[in-house]
C-alpha cells in the first residue's frame, strides 16, 4: 500500500468547491427512480441516462470530483463505444465503484440488516482498479426504532466496513466508509445524534483494530437530522451545529474529508445543511457532498427518457452541482436557487 498516493486521491475527492456524484444505484433502486419518471429500466436507458450525466461538461469539469458507479456501469460503453469510465476521466473526475452487494437480514436481530460482499472482494477490487476505479464505496444501514439498533447490528456492520476498507487500501483503492443511519421513523434529532455517535465510534474502533490508515479514506455519514415522521423538524442552524459537534467528537482529524449522503432530504435542504456547516469553520476535515438523490432528482425529472431533453437535464444537473459546490465552501445563498428557477 502506498499511503501518500491514497491520501492524494482522498484529498482530491474532497477538493473544496467540488464533491462526489453518487450514481451507483443498484438495478432495483434505479428502476424505482425510472418508474417515477415513467422510463423503462433497460440496459440502454440506464446507459443513456448515465452517459448524459458524465457528458455534462460544466458539472463534471467544475464541480464533480468523483463519481461512484455501479458494477454494470463501470463495464458499459457510451453509444459511440467510449467506456463510460473514460468519459469521467476525460472530464478530470475520478471514477469510483460501489463494491458492497446489498443487505441481508441479520440473524437473531429482527428488523436489522447486515451488508454483504466481502467474499472474493480482493479479486473484484483488482479488476476494478485495472478498469480505472481509484476509490470504492460500501454502505452499512442502521435503522432507528423503539428497540433498535442493537449493539449486535452496530458491531457486525462496523466490522464489515473495516474489513472492506482494509481490503481496499491493500488494493490501492481509497475506501469511502459509509455507515448510514436512516432518517425514516419518528425519532427526534437528539436520538439521531445518540445513535449516529455510537455507530461512528464503533466504526472508528474497528477501523483502528483492522489497521486502516485514516489518511487514506473518506467518511460518508448521515447528518444529524430529525426523523422524517418526527413532529418537530430541526431547523437548518440546529442540524448544522449538532452535526458538526457530533463529528468533532467522533471523527479523528487524520481523516482528510467527510462527504455526506443526502438520505432523502430535499435538494435544497441537503444544500442548505452543508452550507451552514461549512460556515461554522474552521473544521478539522473538509466537508462536502456525496449525493445521489439530491443531485439527480432534478435532472431525472427534466430528462424523462427523451433525447430532446438531454440539454435541459444536463443544465438541471449542473445547477444542483453548482449549488452544492458553493455549499462546500460555505458560499451558497438561497436567492441563487430562485434566480435559476
Ligand atoms: P443519497 O444521497 O440519495 O442518500 O445517496 C447517496 C448514497 O450513495 C447512498 O448510499
């Protein structure tokens, strides 16, 4: 493992004024997104849609530091035969790959999940590296309910995240470590902070035990937010303060950067929260975005599966990317949203 090079890639992924496009929806998830815009989820339609994003010159060249791909996409070629990975590289962005294989029920823990995909991961990482991937992603899912999460679920998922991260670094690939505490449910923001803190603490304990070099990774956490069904929705300033305080308590300064998931927040909420946090600086690490839905909902709607809408979809993507890029520097203003609309 060459830690200096891993660190260089990790820092590039969290370049101020840039962030990560999470375009790694599994076949099931992209079908759900396409259903919503009445587009059939065929291999060609998935290719056309992702090609549209990666050929979006303004967004990709200026605001997107890296793209997380799904296995199907990393092996796909654009309509003209160029590998999609090359389009990303040509835009000056870094290709990455989701390597977990989804979740399964965790035995003896009703309602809880464990992320799978460690078997043969070392072999898969080698092939992904040869294809151009320089970072990877593994998502653990923790749900909040009356009696969950259990310590068992937190421990088992943290252990798997650290096993994955160690294998990535051995393959000269930067691991994005993503322990996602879901925002479904009626819990308040303080319960989210309590659970997320436990999850982060356990995750970093496991990363240390398994000798993962913190300088060569990126953390992808949820923010501290109220559950979607909670009667009291914490305002932007409270989300920012509580998230930053929680992260300062749990995330070592050796980690080069933190790139948040959007997790079901609205486009503008995800941007406003990131912006408010970056205004609380100076911070020990760079804070940016690694959004899926909060970057893609607008372009998906504008596209609707029609080639005549490609330019409009690219403009919608560029707009969200630019808003979040500004938020990564604490320079976003809500007025900029209205001007564009
Ligand atoms: P969302 O931003 O839509 O939560 O997706 C990010 C992601 O990669 C979740 O694993």
